[in-house]
């Protein structure tokens, strides 16, 4: 039974990978990608809420005196 000659496999695999890389690069380069979005200048509107006018204190259960 003859032995399988594997001496050319490495160059075949390397050339296949390079060819696939080139083909995919050419396919991808045909697409038009959108430009980067530019930030819009927005006006900051301040609204006053009723709870912003008065000072409130929130008690955490851990800070209450123990019974």
C-alpha cells in the first residue's frame, strides 16, 4: 500500500488561506460604510421640581437608633 505524500500540503494550505484572505478583503472593500456620527449640540433645559426646592433627609434603616 503506497504512502500518502504530504510534502505539498503545507504550501497548499498556506496558499489557500492567503487566497481566502484576499478574496474576503476584496469583498469587504466594496461596501460603503456610514460615516461616524457627529454629536449634536443640545440645549440643556433645567426644570425645577417641587422636591428640589426643599431639603429632605432620607433615613437609612442602619442609621436609626436600635430598640
